[in-house]
């Protein structure tokens, strides 16, 4: 094509045009919003951290047969609702929500022993609370020692996740943060809200700007890569609006500004490396063309349908870009089902157990042998 | 003293042991009621008996008890509920006391053994004992023993979580343990195949007659201080 034959827009795909990609479609059929930079195989360890929306990603990965990495596992045989109560299985380690990029950097520095964990502990009604994850235990900790031992487990798990994950997913949530004026470290929530006591002398509000957020994110990426050079990173932005703002603005304005900055940082950092990608969960939920359909009536919480829609788009785009993954995934799921069926068959008609341990297969013989008539006559 | 033992496949080692030591224990009569895996879940409380609701369980109850078709609770002067989902979890050091307590409570409350204990208690004041599924011989690698909560702590916590009157946990005796978590390897069984009679490799979970002797002697000492 010569320069006179047309213009560059003639050669761009349909998804580049609002009319064909958006306006002429039902909003539920708007697709191809993500062009993944790298494949995610079901064998890869995937860690998820960040704002509360990140937990949906981890859960969806598990449900689709991917290897979501639970680096800090719950105690063996803890019931599902108890796990939830104690915040196991929410993120890959029990960090609680990591709302800001500076909090991510802080956690990674502690885990990688680049910085010492502050000694600050909150105390109320005979229980102790971790300032950096104040709601991680339903009733706080019994002692400072217990708190610190628990946090050490979490830091060890975070380090493991950082070192051994093939894919590290981080969801950016907030620009607004609370810091200790004297020592400079950051709290995930304002002291005095979930726990602790607020002191205007000790605690300061900081609404981070693009430059600060980008720097903290890049520092975090460098730290991750220093312990795991092969790691790939997926950034997302939480679509969940602010609960409250200290910015002085209306919460709606504060939300829009905050999310816009986070979105800009995520895009900027993702463009800086082939190993860093951005997945548009924020746009899928929040774009005006979605008409707020994926929010609960409070216009803040994302509905389960919204989460499902986001994650369906994640897998659809992934499998479209890498069709071989789709086939392998289907095979892996099929293999999993077949393995269960084989175990059930081996256990025989008489066995009603759902416990697929081979030990119990041997044990049937063991038990019957102990009570066999031959034995009684021996 | 008429004692019942209600359990799963792990009851086999106790029965084998009792066969060889019963002559020394004239004052006690044990009646066994056992069935494989979780099939004891099909026991239903009917008046003052626990009655199997499947032919498979009925058959196993009959085989293991010497011909009884149900468990006549009122005939027992003590009952040991053995294994049946009552087991100690592997918990890293650093997990909070509250989480350990919650986990032990979850395991108890989710177990068939606990359900049976509660049902028995609803019709009888008979002393009840719960016995844990034997610790495997390879719960934790020896190099990492210090990273996990020892069994005796878990046993204490679980005892506190029972909440059924006159019911006590009789954990496996220290003499069966190689260390704070693993059962001594020599107690691991070499089961014989029923079909071929050939020996199988130890599964690390099911214990042999020697283990059964250790447990039965321990249980008799523990239980008959109370009965």
C-alpha cells in the first residue's frame, strides 16, 4: 500500500473501532479485551496478592484447574468456614489486603529481609493485633510472641511465593494510605478503625500520586525479580470503589481519581516489560458501557455475576491467544476426573468412602484379615 | 467388664493384639464392631441400639462382633470409639492457639466417631473413650520436626474440645512414638493380601499387632481407672 492509498486505520482490527467492538454489541458480548503477553500453563504456580478483588482471581484460578499457590496453607483438616474465618486461602500468604504498591514493597522487603519488621503491636481488651494485618485473626492474638510467630510464618510463605511463583498477580487497590510519621512505615488501614488507636501526632494520611505509586511498584518488581528472575507479573486494578476518602473530595471523585492513577501506573509499568502484563478487570466491571450491571445495589461490591464475567473473559482471552493451553487444560481436567473414577473402581463395590487414600485400600484387607475365621482358628 | 470397641480398619491391630493378650485380662471382655473406611457412617440410632443401614455394614458388624447384627449400647459398660475420623492434624509452629483449637474442634465435629459418641450419649451414660487414628510413621520429616506442633499438645487441645460428658480421649501411648509426631516405624504393618496371602509393603498408616498391644494395655490402664 502506498502512502496515497489510505491511512493506518484501515489496517487495524475490528476491536480497535468503537462502533464494531462496542456500540453494535450487547455489552455482555464485548470481548477480546485482553491480549495476554505470555501463556499461563496449568502446571505453573500462580500467586495472588493485593486488594480484596485479588482473592476472586485466586479462587477462579483454582476452580479452573490452575495451580493457585497457597504458600501459607491452613492447618490440615481445618473446615472451609474456619479457614475463611482465619483468612487462610484468601491470598497466597496471610498478608491480608495489600491495597497499595508501597504496602507491597514493604511486605516484600520484610519477606526478603531487606528491611526489619517494625516492633509496633496494637493491644485491646487483653488481645494483640498486628498493625499490618489487623483483622487476620478473628479475635486478635493471645500474646505479642504469638503475633510475631504468626507473622513470621506469613513472611516465610510470602518469600516462598515470591521465589517460586511462575506468575505473580497483584491487584492495585488504593492511592490513599496511612503512615507512621516517625518511622515512615505504612499501615493497611487507618489506625483506630479495624484496631489500634489513632494519634494525629503519630499517624499521617498520604494520598499517593502517580510518581510515588509507580516507583513503589517498580521497586517491588525489581525485588521480586531479584529472588525470582523468571517470574512473570500480571497487574490488575480493583474495580471496587473507595469505602471512604480522606482526600477532602467527594468519595465519587476520589474514587475516580484514585482508580485513574492506579490504572495509569499499571499500564505504564506493564508496557515497560514483556514479563509484565495488565489484565483489565477494572474496565470490564467499571466501563460505562457495562452500565454498572456488575455491581450490587450498593454500587460498590462487585456481584458474583460480575466476578464470573471478569474471570470468564480472563480464561477466554488466554485460551484464544494460546489454544494449546485450552486443549491441555481440558486434558488435565479429564485426567483428574478419570483418576478419581479409577480410585473409586479400585475401592470396589463395597466401599462407600470418598477418601481416595491408597492406605485405606490396603486397610480393607488388614481389617478383614484380623477378623477372618482362619485367624480365629489359628 | 463388658467393653465395646467401635472402629474402622485401624481396629484390626487392636483385635489382633487382644487375641494374643486376652488370656491375661480375665476381668474384661471386649466386643469389636468394625467396618472399613467410613462405612460406620451408616449406623443409625434405633431405640437403644446402633443399627447398620446397609447390607455391607451389617455384614461387617456381624463378622467383627461374632454374629451381632447391631450394637446394643445398653449392654456395654464402657465404649471405645476408635479412629473413625478422629485424628491429629499436622500444624506448623506459629499457627495461633485459636486456629489450633478451631482445627481440632473441626476435626472432632466432622468425624463419624464424634457423631456416634454424641448419639450414644443421648441414650446412655456409659463411659465413652475416643481413640485417635494412629499417627503415620512419616507425618513429618525428622529434619523438620521442630516446625510442627507435637502430638501431645494436639491431644490436650482435642480433649478440651470434646464437650460430651464423661467422654475422654485416649491418644496413642508415647511408647508407640518415635518422636513427638511420628509413630515408630517398627509398628507399621506388613499386611497380607487376602487374595494371594503375599506380604505388602507397609503403608505407614496401619499398625501391627505390637502396636495394638501397646494401645490396648494403655487403654485398659486409662479406662479402668474410670470404669
